[in-house]
């Protein structure tokens, strides 16, 4: 693989001290795939027992399984086409679990394509919440729609609009909103040379600015007492903690909740 960007490695050393070497080594070591089984296609335990590969549980996601197989084999298996599972990184499975959507709720996923988290949200609510899954990119919204259908979700609306344009009837009306924001993609370094090449210090700053705009829009959709989950697949605090702190400064009616997921450390 391409070497990790030197400035990124330095930033992680500044941020994490002696723990940085563990992170950097992990990003340079390959890891097998994981799948999230769709309870809309059958009971999870039954589906898991029919997977043709050895598997191990994902502590924070009861429908997630680490799989001992090549990623291409998992992607080309008929179970994938049938929507029995969605191939997804284990860390990404924590996001919808944190939002914990309930049947009867109105849930919005503002940056939803290709649908890993939107389909997970729908599954957690047993397809009984109304999930509005939006992505600004029309081509990506089409693949989102395909995945929503493949995974057996029926109570979803797929839209392709700039987040600020969603407003309208959704303003202050949503029980739960997810912003899985576009980011500098440092979490992709483990499996993507392209992510390593595309990273730049300026990109982190640009993304942080966009993320502040998007999180303000996301917060406007949440009803009083509702929930907002903000996630990225990047480590830089300027795109993570600092975006959340910026929102808290602007919206004192929001507060940070502890994350209580099995196997996940609380860093609040
Ligand atoms: N939540 C998705 C999932 O789990 O499959 C992944 C979302 S990805 C991290 C971020 C998404 O943000 C992309 O699909 C991209 O099209 C969208 N996006 C990019 N620029 C945007 C912008 N300016 N406003 C809103 N969304 C944007």
C-alpha cells in the first residue's frame, strides 16, 4: 500500500502519544471483512448459522459478524444479492446502534449513500420507523435506493437534495437525525490507497468547514428532546470533537450524551 501521509502520522503522534504507534500499525495491517445481517430477511441467529464462513460477533452490534473470507467472496455471494447482509466496517456499525431508532419515529439520515447506516437504522426499528434517507449526490442516491430495496426496507423515503433544502415539514419535527458527514476519510486508510493519496491538511480544514454547516442544518431538523448523532470516518478532532463543540456553542439546547455500547470506550 501507499505509505500513510507523513503529516497525518505526525498529527496522530501529537494527539495520541505512545498509543499512536498502535493505531498507525493497525492502519497498515489488512483486516478481514464484516457483514451486518438484515433482520428484515430473517432472524439474525438463523441467518448467521447459514453463512458459509467462520464468523465472530461484533460486540456493539448484535447483527454484525466478522467474517473469515475474502471481501470479494463475501460481495459475490448470492446472500449479498438477496439482501441477507450488508458488508460494512465494524466501527460503522456503532453509529445506528448509538442512534437507537424506535418503531413509530421519524428518522432522517442526511448524508445516507450508499446506505450502510440508513438500512441499519431501518432494521433496528424493525422497519417500523419512517426513515428519510437523503444524499445530495444523485448518482449515489440511486445506489442508496438500490441498497434500501435489496435489504428489504419498505418504510423509507429516498431523496436527493442539498440538506438545507430538506427543511420544510421536517424542521424541528424529527425524532432522530443522523449526520454521517463527508470527511477527510482517515478511517479508510486501512483499505484504500486512494484515501491515502487524496488526504491533505487543507482537506481537513475544508471538511471541517462543511461539517459545521451540515451539523447546524441537521440540528435544525431535530424536535425538542430528539436525538442527533454526528459521525465521521476520520480521526482529526477538527472534524470530530471541534465540530460538536462548535454546535454546542451555537445551540445550548443540545447536550452531549454518553455513548453506552458494549465494547466501545466512552470518550465524552
Ligand atoms: N452514511 C453513508 C453510509 O453509511 O453508507 C455514508 C455517507 S458518506 C460518509 C458522506 C456522504 O455525504 C456522501 O454520500 C456524499 O455524497 C455526501 N456529501 C458530500 N458532500 C456533501 C455536501 N456538500 N452536502 C451534503 N452531503 C454531502
